[in-house]
């Protein structure tokens, strides 16, 4: 187990470095950062001054290594655009993003699992069809469209929910719904497919023949096996919610890390982009790792993978 | 029983619901939305217009410009005098308080202006401060500004763009403190900030009498950053917002039809243009020929494009400046839409069948560029449109790698042609024409304190630029604002929304 973990950690670290390297060069490829920071009204002289002050005139490799050096001392750097520590910028926004994605995730799981099980249990029946339509709509409808429909209904017509901001829990109702409805269909379909497959397995038939209660078979024996792929997908989706709920954050004016990332790229805020890319890849890697552990807990067969240090 | 439970939960839901923001008149709160977030309240480090708008609520300057008459009025100064070509003298008011209760003194003025004009400080727009040689105290309540050279824009910059900071507070709080907890003398003080999302300002009770900004009428101003315009419109309709800006012509028409809303179109100082590089490919491109450049000008159907895509109060432009600016005039050679003339000029220049070229576009709606491409195709000039963000576009232009650049210029919201004509024709990196005569005329106009002389020199320069067709001036812009019908607020051409003048009607 320990060897496995340390191997994973090393490869994760290398992966993060590689990602940060690519991100770093992409920023330079998208236009001179000094001109971007100087703004549309900035003169060539303004850009020159910025280039010199921020060291953009040094070779790219030197700039990257210097950033890496700071990172090793635990310094994420200062945002060029805001002239504030990047760590502060992220810390200010992370709670908004966490609240949004955790609530959306819980909501999605709470809907996807029961509906997926129900659809499998009554496969090809009316319930199954309704559930599949519900999932297909969620998959097909663009998130921003669904979000705007909700705004028109709940904010403009009935005026019961606020449109923007993050002051109270009410502010998170519509964004969470929109994000959850986007994430739910994949989870629902996987649950349904997994359940259908498992319910046809031999051991389920045997259990039925042995007279074990249907509910016990469904929730204890079948679900455990069916849910394994769902956990992996959910982890990935949770990761992308943390990093990429940009559309939802923009529509509902939630000042989260997704929006910070998107706007920092537009502003060529190099240090912020670098720090965020690093954080996002870290989150992804941790989540994947956690989902593996969770699966091992759910499905004892998978534990053997970790059990035999080579 | 079950039904009752449902009712109960709904009531609970509504009871738990925090009071929705009651907008507008009812609670004397002016709710504003911006799409772009201000970056800092340390305003000399700011680049966004949104940040400058907040700065004008929080800070005051030595003088103010009356937007209706163009006249400079004393503000933190009680009087001022242009002593000679490089000297400005100010007598300060003695009754102005900062938001932290301390009295504004000559030391604050000297400290602020010397600091922000120093190279180490790194003001974002050097043009605002780089004319200041030094500032000194000449009496208990008097200061003198020495200029590096005669700077006709000095008063423009002092009026609005150079706010005075409290020395004691800034020394203690530093730039970091000023970023989120600014202290100024302005009509409103910032009482609550969630950076990037919400700014709450409250009327400053001790605001000095006699300010040219007047006494603020509305108690609170809440500015929120709503990146999605549809969200802004939804809030405008349900009453939780009172004012939004930069509404597209289509959306403006839709919002206009709501009974509780008003829409206003204001012509602003920004103008659109296509820059032409006559020196492209060592003067071997068709654009080296003045007739080709003139044909290019004749080919563009400005009125039709304005009517279809720009709308509102926008006007055709005939020079690289806004007619609202001092020193700008459209009394020059004009190239009104004329396909026949364009074709004839092209034939005369040796291109009877036209030619192909590339047009790089930055910060322009796609459809406007596409219509221009169609206009040019009609006279035989086939352009490939290349849409770019401003950074790569500006770099390509400055390095002379492209023949044509379509963009726009806002002159920092300053109504003086020195900041528009000279930005593209005074021999700087943005000037790809480098006409010696024009450069000399502009150098004279940009460094003279004599307003009549400046006017004359700018006019001469504009005449050369027009007759040589060094660019295709397109049109001036307008900004649509949509707002609560019970709000009385006028938006100015320089785009510095002066919220302190707003009141309820």
C-alpha cells in the first residue's frame, strides 16, 4: 500500500510539473503578456516598462525556473494584475467554489443514484423511459440556457430567489441546480447500466433463488458492484466542477476560482494562471486517488491491487 | 396532514429567505452592475474604467472639469493659476476632511503627487504623471507643481485623474491597504468590499461644502460585478438593479419596452478606425500609393454600417479623433461613400482589378468588420479578415508586420485631441506612418500652453492626415445605458459615470 501510494505521489508530482510547464508556454504563445497587462490603451512605452519590471525580457526557461524556485519555498507568487499574493486571491474565492460544487455534487448523486436504480429495476418500463428522458434533457440542454430559464422563472417572474452573489444559501440554490443537472445524467446512466448488468449476473440469480429479499439484493449485493464506475466518474466530475464551473460562476456572478482562472488567462496574469493550474491538477490527482480508495472499500476485490507490493 | 406539512415547509422556506435586496428609491440605495471587475482602489495602479469610476466617488482632485462647459474648476484647491509655461500654483481649501476624519493639508498633496510621479512607484499610465517634475509646498496652504516641459494636458490630468491620498494613512496602510481599504476626501466612502464581486459606498457626511461635484443626494451606492449581461437584465427587470451600461443595440431596444426602465444612448469620445501602414513591405505594398488609400476610404459605407450595427447617437468620423475633443475638427478632406470614385482611383494607381490583402481586427464586433470586407470587395479589394486579441494585434502593428489594423481608441476619456491624434501620428511605436511634417506639427501642439496655437497646429496635422488618407476614420461610439425610470442620472461622453450626481426623481 505504502509503495503504491509513494509511486502514485511521484508520478502525480511529475504530471503537475509537466502541466505547469505547458500552461506557462501557452500563455506566452497567446500574445505578449506585457502588452496585455498594459491594457488596450497602454502605449508601447508602457509595455516596455512592464516587460522590464516583471522580467518578461528574460529567456523563457529562466522565467520558468525562477517561478519554480519560488514555488519550492512555498511562494505561489503575486498576481500581476491585482498586485496581490495569488494565495490570497485563491483563498478569497475557494469557499464559494467549494460550496457550489459540493452542493451540486450531493444534489447530483442524490438524484442520479435512486433514479438509476429505479430505471434498472423497472427496465424498459414507464419509470425507465421517464428517467431516461429526464437524463437526456439534462445532457442536451446547455447549462447557461437552463440557468437563464431558472432566472426568468424564479427571479424575474416569482421573485423568490436572488440572481447573483454568494451572501446566503439562497444564492446557491439556482447555481447548484444548474450545475447538478449538468453532472447528473452521466452518473445516472452509469448507475442504470451497471445495475442492469449486475442484476443479470449469476450470483444475483442465485441469491434470488435462495429467497433473499429483493431489496437486500438490490441495495446490498447489486449496487455495490454497479456503483464502482460511478465513483470514478463522479470524482472526475467533481474535479471539473471545482476547476471549470466558469459558465455558472459567470451567470450567477459567483466570484469563484473558475472565473478567476478564466479571466486570468484572458488578462495574461501569468503567476495566477500558473498557481491555479497547479492547484487544479493537484485537486484532480487527489480526487482520483480518493476514488480509487473508495472503490477499494466498496469492492474488496480491488483491494488486492494494493495488497501485494511488488 | 401531509398537505399541511408541505405548506409549513414552504412558509419556512420563505421565512428563512433573507430579504431580497429592495432596489432603488425605497431604501435610497443605488444598485449598479459592472461586467468587468475593478482591480484596485489604489487608483494610480488601476487600468479598468470601472475602477476609475469608483475612484471618482472615493477621491477628489485639486481641480475638476465641468463636463458641460469644459471649464476647469477648483476642487481641493480653492484657486489655481498657470503661473508660467511650466509652473502651476494652487491655494488649497482648509476645510476638507478625509474619510478617516483627518484634515487634508498641503503635505498630503505634495506627498501624493511626488510619490505617484516617481519612476519607482510605477503608475500604470505614465502619460498621466510623467509631466510632473516636482511638487513643493510654497506656504501653509499653497503648493506649486513644476512641469518637466510645457504640458497642455496637465490640467486635464489634474482634473479627475490625479486624486489626492492621505499621507499618514498611506504611509501606514501602504499600497496593499489602499487596494481594499481606500481613504479619500470624496463624496462617498467605501464601507464594504468583497473584491471582484461587491462594493458598498456610503455618502460621506463630512463632505466639504463648495465641491464642484456637489453634495451627493443618494445615501448608498452598491456596485456589483455581474459578468453575464443576461443576469444584469434579469435583475434590472425585477428591480434589484438600477443601472447598467454598455447595453448592445438589440438589447437596448428590448429593455426600452419595459415600463419601469429607461434607455439612454450617449456619444462617447471613443472612435473606430482602420490604421493603414503606408510603409508596409518597404513601401512596396499598394498602400504606399495615396490613391489606393483614398480609394479605401471611399469604399467604406459608414452611414449604412452605423445605422445597422452601431446605432444610437454614433456619428461618422473623418479624422483620428472625436469631434467632442478640444483640438479635433472634421473640417478636412472627407471621403464619403462612392464606389465609382474608389474604382477610378484604384485603376489610376494601377490596380484596375483590385488586389488582395489582410485586415487584422481587434476589439471590434465581427459583423462590422465583415460589412467592411464586403464594401471593399465591391471595389475589387479582397481582404482576409484576421481577428485577434488586442495584445497580438498591437504587437503585429507596432512591428510593422501587417498593412491594416481595425481597432478603436478612447483617449483615456480625456476630451483633448493631444491624446488621440498624437497617439497614432507623433512618431511613437504606434505610428506606422511617420510623416515628418505631421510629427513636427504634433510635437509643437503637444507642448504648447497656448490653446489657439494648439488648435491651429492640430488642424494643420489633421488636414495632412486626411489628404494623405493615412487611415480610414470610421465612426464615434456610443454607450447605451439602461436604468430604473425613477433614477435621474446623466452619463457623460468621457465614460466616467459620475454616480455622485445621481438622484431620485
